């Protein structure tokens, strides 16, 4: 299987970034990992997802957060 990257298409999941070849959003991967699920859990739940796809989602999230944008929060979100 070819390495999975991140794609955004207005006709797939309303244009949210997804792992290529799936309908699994970067957002859902980051939420699941943050909730304590493992990469293996995600791979089992989404058969078309690969380890590289999960790691691509994490890299994408980090890259987006490196942008020079302020994120005001009135209370803790972690």
C-alpha cells in the first residue's frame, strides 16, 4: 500500500483534512490519541488506515499549530 498523506476535498467530510484514501479526519485521530487510544486501536477500528496515515495526521496537526495564530482560551482545554 502506498504511503498515506493528508488531503482536503470539499466533497469528502465537508473539506476537513482526512487521511488520504479514507474518511478519517485528522481531528478525529488527534482526539482519539488524546483520549488515550493507541495507534493500534485506531488501525483496528479503521481497516483502511495505516500507521503512516496516523503519523501523517500528527505531523499535520503540529504543522498547523506552528502557524503564527493566537489561540485564546478562557479555561483549560487539556
